[in-house]
C-alpha cells in the first residue's frame, strides 16, 4: 500500500484515503504536525482535519491517538480551517434532514449544559413555534467539561420524550412547529466519543463545533442562534455556521455561553445574513422593559451537591435537580407566570424574532412574546409534544 505524504494528502479524495492503512498513516502524520510543542507544531489544512475526523468517527482510531490529536489541536489553538474540516466530517457522518417547512431556526446552545444558573432556553422553541417560527433544539444527556443541566435533562424533567428518532423528530417539527433531537440519534458516531471526552477532562474542538451540525433544515432557509462568552468566538462561530450552511446566524453574549443575554447589563449581538460578513449591534434589557438585580436566574438554595463524575466533581450542584427546577420554572413561565424565567424567554425570543424580520424591532417582538406567554398558548405548544 503506497504511503501518502502530506502533499499527496492535500489533494487526496476520500477514495484515495479509503483504506485502513492510509487512514492510520494519515492520522499519525496529523498528530506529528499538531503535537510537536509550542515552537514546532503546525496547523492542518481543511482536508487533513476532515480526514482525521472521519477516521476518528469510523471507530477504528486508537483512543490514545484520538486524545493526543484533540489535545494537540487545543494546545496550539485550532484554526478556522481545522474547525471547518472537523465540523464537515461530523456533518457528513450525521443524519441531516430537510423538513417540509420553509424556514427553520436552529438553537445552538452549549451541549455541556448549565451549572451557575437556571437554564431557560430549553423552552424557547415552544415560544417560537407558537409565534410561527419552526424551531429545532438539540443536545445530549451529559458531557464535560461542565456536566451541567442540559436540554435533554430539562425536557425529560418536564415530561417530554428526549429520545425521538430522526424521523420522529422531523414529524414532530412538521406537526407542532418545534422539536428536540438528541445527538445520540442524529450523530451516533460523534456521541460514541463521550467516554473519551470525559477522560480528557478539558474542553476541546468538539465542544466548539458540535452545536453547529444543524440536524434539521428548512426547505428555503435555515437560521441559527447561538451564544458566546469570549470575544474571539463570534467570528469562529460565524465561520462554522457558514460552513454548516446556515443562511443567517446570530450570536449573543450569553450566560455560560448560551443564548440568554444578561438580564442586568447591556451586551453584544453579532449576526450575518445570506452567509455574508458579520455585523454587530448593542443589546440592552432595558430596551424591552426588563430590569433585574441579577444577570441570570440564580440557583435555588436547596439544590443538592453534585455527585462524583469519575474521579472528580465537575460542577457544584446536582444537574438532575437543577434540570427539575428549570422544568418547573419553565412550565410556569410558558403559562404566563412573571419572573426571571419569563423575562429570559422574552429577551431571547424577541432577539431571534427581530433578526428574522418577523417584527420591526426587538421592542415590538418583546411585546408580542409577552402576549403569547400571557395567553398560555406557548404552554399548550410544549404539552403538544408530550
């Protein structure tokens, strides 16, 4: 079997690499490039990153090499080409469906969940669907580095089926306007990497790219809303969103990297339309009549401490108990109960609705969201999924 050097690899097709030996040799060469210390490590091009990730997703890669590959990328810092290549490999191995609806809004929240506040965004799809915007939420049950309260856990605590097959999730979206689909269902090969990710402890490239796979698309257009914390990430996420094929995208400076902005202070929104360049504008909760003494919904004081995960505690509170508390608050807010959960849904949903052009301003959208919540119709939309 001929050995492919890196110049050959750059021009290789999947057929060229479709042998076990060449895939293993390619993986070895990629590791040699990215894991050679601070002075000599080199970046991978898009093709290298793509094929390395395809090998990892095949299940044939050596687990130690997988860990070294991801840590090597992280230590030298991943490039845009590496991120895009890895994301595309995941997309090509996943179940990607097109719904029989014109537009879909994809909610791209962190898969490792929330641990410092009560999550609210699990209930945003029900609000948007009630207001005529088909919405898809996705995630998984538990993953590091945070091991927090995930959408999977929150919706399960609310009594919903979080293990819909891809066909069932698609049917639910088309029927009631929203759905949750788990990574174990739409990207099982990626989901199989959770044990090794847990053993690696630290965040790596999969944490960055997995939220932008986009498992269900619209016939005419697909949009996404995501969050970020660090200033470098809007550009990173925008590049990934374009790679994934999102026609428009918006990224808010959200709590714990999620899509709910601070309820206490102004923030930033980065966005693009028609896969163009990012633009920026300011956000302020006061613009929609929200004032709060805290940035997000504080943790209930009676939550039990977190159990041990492996040989360490990744978060301070029990994520199942936090998910149950979020489910109770979310159901109440969908039924019109005022409070921080209600305000969180109003703020985030109004940003999305204004971006999509459903209303002339965030303020107008916020008024419409409040009317929807007060009517109880969003709660009916949630319960339609049970």
